C-alpha cells in the first residue's frame, strides 16, 4: 500500500492503469473501516455530460506527483460498478464492488467502506 498522508491533496489527480492509460480523475478515497487504510478510489469517468464515479481498488497503487497508478487495467475498470457524480455508494452495493475485482468481502452488519 502507499502512504495515506494528505489524501485530500490527491483529489483531481489523474488515475492511470499499469500501462499509463488514463482511467479518469480522482474524486475521493474510500477507506476500509476495519483498518482505516485506503482501499478504493472513486474516479470520474465517462464523456462530458455523462460522467459517473467508478470504483477502483487501491491495493498496490503508487502515487506520483502528477498521477495515481493503480494495478488494474482500464478495460476492467470500464465495467466496474459506478454511481452518479452526486451519488453515494450504499452499503448494499459494497459487495458488488468487491466482487467485480474478485476481492474478498465479509458482511459484518456495518459498512466496510467510508469516504474520506
């Protein structure tokens, strides 16, 4: 994982895949509520007038001065769960986000992700 200092400073940074292809622009970081570590990013994707927030895992991500590089490819992100730009990830959709990236999810009766 990468250092989580000044997470808010990263907002608006480009998010790129392992090949350097731009996925979108970082909107927010979602932390795992059990560890308080960054776990997913919401990334603004889509075309002008039809933007959405798509969830991208941060496991293995690296931060550079001008971008955040994630370990998943742009094609996988394209089909990932998303919400409207003014929407909220509801607790009942959390398992869908984890499942899309084949990440383990254990329901515990409380939210697993919190926006920072």
